[in-house]
């Protein structure tokens, strides 16, 4: 049984104070990750990896390699633009090891996807060329982000585009349409993030903290 007491009503009334333009990072971050998975899975279906990578393919010795700690140290230097302090041989070795590790990770991810995916969704991917569940959530989330930056309101109940979104899951859109719309929405959201003034750039943390402390104190005093 669901119910909403006086404290719940206060939280509901206060909810807009939690919203800010920074929500763009959460929404687009999720949408971008879904698009990457859709593209990766499609590539695996079209050109499945034939075998795991070998160190020989990357010109690396079989019995000696860089540890994760060593690679991590090199990556830290790379981020700080300090690679020139290393010898040419060390940089070449690091570059090869990193390429090999990345290819190995791709192979492991492919095997996980191949052996653990849901049979129903696997058939859906085969039939339509993409995972409809990933696609529908990606487009829905991107549209919510766009609407939020345009109006300052979060529209969760997708009444106006519900049927269109559901059709994506069952092949109503092509792979090309899904990717094109996702990329268009991402560009539009980035533009709105720079220009929209309907939301603050960040939530007022002091105001939120004061609200939480006051609400908690009054709630505990009644317990």
C-alpha cells in the first residue's frame, strides 16, 4: 500500500530545487553509453571476432609483459603530457601493450555478450539489426534531456510519444534512423546546455542542505 505523509508532500513540493542544467551530463552520459553498445553489438554481428588476440600479433614477447601497475603509471604520464621524458623504446613498448590489452578487453566483452545475452533480445538484434531495448531507452532519455533544457520540466510520462517509442523496440525504426536521431538529439542538448536559461547551472547546495536538515530534525522529533 502506497501513501504520502506530510514530509513526503514537502519533498514533492521542493523537488524542482534539485534540478539544474547539470542533469545534461547524466542523461546524455546514459544515452551515449547505450549508443556505443548498439554500435558495438552491430559490428560484432556483422564482423564477429574470429579468435582472441595474441601478443605476437602486436610484436610483443610471449613470456614478458608490462604489469597493470606499469601500464597505469605510463597512462598517468600520458595524461600529464610527460611521455617525452621516457625513452623511445619504452614508449613503443607501452603503445603495443596498451593496444594488446584493449584488443583483449574487446574479445572478453564479445565473449560475455555472446554467451550471456538474453535469447529473446538476441533474436531481436538479429532480426532488426540492433537491440530495441537499448534504442528505446536511449531515445527516450535524450528526449527527456532536451525537454528539460527547453522547459525546465522533467517529463517522465511519455504520453505524447509513447507509441512511437514502443515501435522502435519492434523494428519500427531502422538502425540508421535510431543512430541519426540519437546523434541529432545529443547535438541539440549540447547546444541547449550552452544557451538555455530555464534552469540554474547547478543546484543550490546550501538551500538543499538546509531543507534536508530541517526536514530530518522535524521528522525525528515526531518519532
